[in-house]
């Protein structure tokens, strides 16, 4: 008894065609012809309406989204399908979910499944059992294929001989080995990327610099017709990042650096590929397999720098050098809670503060303090440690300025050499053709002209760079730079030095700074890159005070001097005493007046001395009819009581104390009986 009924023939026959990969579409046309041939078999079995579904050509049947298969299921549910034709079960599905869904729908609506072996009705238990076994075998077959191929790849990778693709800068040398690209332009372009990262310590900054200088980087391009070739393009950020993070440029062979993650979304399997794995989880890592552009130690150092630049990766990283005048951003860690400190700017000054507990737990902030004093203290300590290295840095800067061509010009020179070769090659092709064959000669002439235009453009760019190149340092400039190297503090505070440069210097020397606030002091522990530690302690400003505040002793001194002398004399006395203003300047009459007004100190009046019953040393000497030096000795010996606020300030003597002394001392007896006899004063 035939399984095909009139009801089946009254509906249409659907032929499902699929091949898994684009490579199969290109190289396996016979399988596709066999599948299209099922249309003729459907007509031989009695169907007149035959529909071919080939939407899934180039798609795997292992569970990814297949629009053709979904269209087939929709047609089955609409009872428009009498039979589903496929050469084998693996064409319809390579996973149990899709296969059993198809069987279930076909059994519900009475659709038969036809392959090269026979006709199956899912409503019959025996046919359903056989179909289930075919689907299971198809799924198992795919698993075996995958397992064999993966194990073979891993075995070859363990020997360091598996190269699915070759990175720009390398070429194949045989079947299982690579070596540096002999093109010198390619080598120098890649070496430039690593050199600039060593200088700038930021992938983003290297990318911006390359774009600003107009330097193109080599990119490996794979075309089916031409094979692998190198093209030159202005770099994207991902291009620079991939170069700096690829271990192949450190001479290492790595396999299994990425993985795939399978998840279920909207009822379907989703595969996320290319997820990076930690280095400890790589399947294969073989160092010193080939010649590298950098050493392995440099590669590891670069990876640490890139990881530390990731600002949003938690408190374990310092973050990249960012804009802002505060120098310790990313280096400070709270000694109370262990979290990294934030940076905040208000007006011209900035502050460091720890608010990790506030954000995470809603508790109060740990610590907060102004950044300028801490920056100055840490900068001074770093300069003290790095001072012996200053002269060596100056000498290297002189050598770099006088002996190196700019990176941009070097890349243009190499590009010009390639352009000259391309132009010469185009000319040889033009000379070899018969001039009468204008169809060929015209095209070759056009190519020659384009090559000459490239040469002309590059020569113009090189000439422009030569015109912009600064003149070499003269003898005076070289001596000045050497002096700056000897005096590192002067170089640090030079107006041309930016905050970003100072931050990089600090990050080169320091690993981390742990800060605590206890007992009115900021306690800093500097952790150097070499493993040493240095402790610093800074006094915290009182409430309402700032770093320009005049010390309390100076304030008290001015408050008392204002009762003894005018502003002009106060300014002279403070300058002689070495007591500057809050900003470190000398005192003037106007500054003393402004200071008094700010602190509510009354101006000096001439009558104040008399109102308080006080006299000067000069007045006391005149009253006692002695010399000023004699009166001074009497005051210092305690014969007469007097006080002096500071050295250089006037002596203040109470009038009542002087009167009491005169009453106790007997009157001086005259030298002669002549009352008109005068005495001679010796100077």
C-alpha cells in the first residue's frame, strides 16, 4: 500500500535544499545539483505543484537561524505541504530540536517526508521511529565531524604549526612556519606602533597620533582571486589595539585566545564568538617561536599598561592619564577602606575624595583633602629620587633631536620608494606593448600616469614636512637643555611642561600611594615601582583656611604692631624679619592696609602711646637724661621694665614704671659747687 494519497497530491511538494558553508557552495556543485534534482522525482511521484526552498544555502543546520526552514514549517502548519523532499535528514536539520519539531508538525497535518531511501509517514510508529533514528545519526555525525577536526587542529597547534591566517608583518615560510615580512616599510610601520606606545602608554593616544601624522598601517587582506595581500590604510582604534595585544609580534605562538559562548535567546540558540580568554586559559602558548618585533617582557609590560588604562574595570587599575591639573589621579588608594580615590574639581583647585562606601553602601565618605599640597609633596619627593637620572635624560634628548628623522617622514620615504617601483613597473609594461594596440596601450598609459601622480603627491608631502622641520639646536640651546637635565626641578616646573607629562613621570616611578588622615595629618605611603616605600606626612589646613593663609604668629605680630607704628613701618619691619605674605611676596604699605582691613585691625593713631601711658626708649632716655644705649642696657638688665615684640620693633616702656624708678633713685650730686657748670657729652 502506497503512503502517498490523493490528499498528499492535492497539496504541494516542497523541496528543501541546503549546503552548510560558502566553501561548499563554491567547490561542491554536484551535491547542489542532486538536491535540485529532487524536483523531478516529486513530479514523477505525481505532484504537479513543486516549490523549491533554497534560502538556507550557505547556512549550517546545527541550530542557527534559518529563514528557509522557518518558511517550510509555516507552510506545513498551513496545510499547504503534502510532502517534504530532501536527499537526507542532515539537509533538513543537524540538531534534535529542529528535526523533532519538523516530525511533530508533519504528523499533525499528515505530511510525508521523502528522501533518497524512501517515503516516511510520521503518523506511523515504525516510520516515526526510523525518522527519529535518522535525525539522531545526523546530529551525532555532525558532532563526530566537529570533534575530529578540532582535535586535529589542536594537535597541530600544540606543535606551533597551525596558521589559519598570518598577521600583517609576517609571511609564511613553508607550511608550518612564519617569518618577518621582508618589506622594510611594513616592518618599520609596526615597529613605530610599539615605539609610540612605549612613549605615550595609551592605545587611544597612539591611534590619535598616527591619524594626526597621516601614517598608514599595513592590513592583511584576503581575496579569493588574489589570495593574501597587504593594503595600507589609516588605522582604526581596533587595528592599533589588535597589534599591541597580539602575542605573535612578541615572537610567541598562541592558540585558543578566544572562545565561544552559547546562550538561548527568544527560544533559539545564540553563539557569541571571539570572546577573549585570560592568558592563563589559552590552549597553547609557545614563546620564542619566531622573530618578534618586541620581546616577551615588553609585551607583558604593554598588557599591564593597557589593563591599567581601563578606567571602568574597578579599583584594581590606575586608569589612563586623563585631563586635569591634579597629578595623583589613579594612584591614590584609601588606607581606611581600600578603595581608589576620586578626583573632583571646583573652581581652580581640585580635591581627592573617597566615596566608594557612599556609592556602594550609602555610608559616609571616608576621607577628603585638597590636592595641591599633596601633589607638591609627592612631586618633590619623586624629583629628589629621580634627580641623578636627569643629566642622562638630557643627553638622550639631544641625541634624539639631532640624529633621528621624524617617524612620519620616514614612512613617507618608504612609501615613495614603493611608488617609484610601481611607476617604473608601469612604464616597463607600457614600453613592452605595441603602440598600435591602443586598447591595451591606453589602459597601461593610464596606470602609468596614476603611478606618477602618487609619486608626485608623496614628494610634495615630504617637501612640506622638510619645510616644517625645526632647525637643529644651537650651542646655547644644547647647554640650556643640559642645565635643565642637571636641575630636574627647573625642568619639572617649566611652563612648557604639561600636567599629562608630569603624570606620566609619576606613574613611571610610582606604583601606588596609600593615604590616610589621622590626628590632623595626611599620611602618604609611596609605593615605588621597584618595591621600596616612602612615608610622607602633611598637616591639614584648618576649617575655613587655605594654602595662602598667613601663619598665626604673623597675624598676632601685625595685630600688636598696628598699635605701635603706621603701616609703612610695619611693612619694613616684616620684610626685615623675613615674614612674607601668604603667597610668599614681600610686604608693602598697601598690603599691610588690606590685611588689616580683612582682619578688622584698627589703623595706628599718633595719640595711642600717650593714651595707654607708654613711651618709647628714646623718650625714656631723654627723661632720665642718659644716652639711648645706657637706657637700653638698663632695660635689658631689668633696672627699668620694658618690652619689645620682635627684633627691630620699638621698645615700649610704661610711664608709671619710669616714674617709680626715678623716685627710688637719689638725685645726682653736682660735680662742682657752681650751679651753672655744664657737662660734656661724649659720643
